[in-house]
C-alpha cells in the first residue's frame, strides 16, 4: 500500500517563506499558493485569480489504487509459455518400432527458450532441437521446471550420449562430439524404453 504524505506549513512565522510580520496562515497541502504574504506571487500565473479556491483542497486525499502486478506477471509468463508451445511445429520420431511426437525448435529464439517455464510434458512427448551446422552445443536447465533427459544425436541420427538434467540448475551438459540434433524428454524416458547410446533416431518409418 502506498500512503500519501502531506507536508504542513507551520502556523508560526518560522517558515522561510512566511514573514514574521505576516498574519499566521496554514495550508493543508504544501506548497499550496498562500493567500497571505511571503510567497513570490508577483510572477505567478495564478495572479488575479481566486487562489482561495484554486490553491487549496479539502477533504481526505484520494485512495491509492492498488493493482495485483505480481499476479498479472505470473499470468503473462504462463500465457507466453502456452503461446510458445502452440506455435511450434510437431513431427513424429521413430525409435525401433516406437513412435513419439515432438515439438521442433529450429530457430535461435525457439532453441533459446526450449522448455522453459513449462509445468508438465506429455508421457511420450518431447522437444527436438535442430541446428544449422554440426557443433558442440551445450544445454542447461535455467528456468526449466521439468526434470529432463537429453539425447545428443549426430547428423546421421545416431545417439552419441544420453544424460539426465536437474531442474533450475546452471550446469552445462555437452556432447562428446559435434551434433546436429538434441532431443529432450521426461527424465528416465530413454532408459524406461530401452533406448541407449548407439541407437538410431528416424524421421520416417
């Protein structure tokens, strides 16, 4: 809550703008244009007007308007996350005889955002990161709430490394060799489905 603080001019002649020879005066709001002396009034734009009514206010100050900014910000982040997930392309991937559907992050913006701020991920769903060239691409879990496992995949579709990643950590997870793809799934998904290093990821049956 924000409180409005009103400064009062003392009723004595101690204020530097009030002459000792000026009759005592007091105004509710500072610096309201006084009707008595001591104010540099000669050049004021209000000179000649009814300063008694224009220069003062009566009654209690208006109540501060409070807005739930925290709730609005949280809802905004949730909306951004949902909108981001709905805008990504989804494609099928095949492991041996198993089919899964994954979102594709192919632009720098999509790859940088990844699965950040998501609260859940479908049982057989994940995100495939596609890069323009082969390189040593590292991954971390900043602002990522879901425990994940990541498979690093070379240009031929062969898995070269699988590792688990802990939520909300800044530890970098890097492949042992240049890769062209990376696949993030729920933590433990690869081991639970018998998928290991050396297996192939296919884009068609």
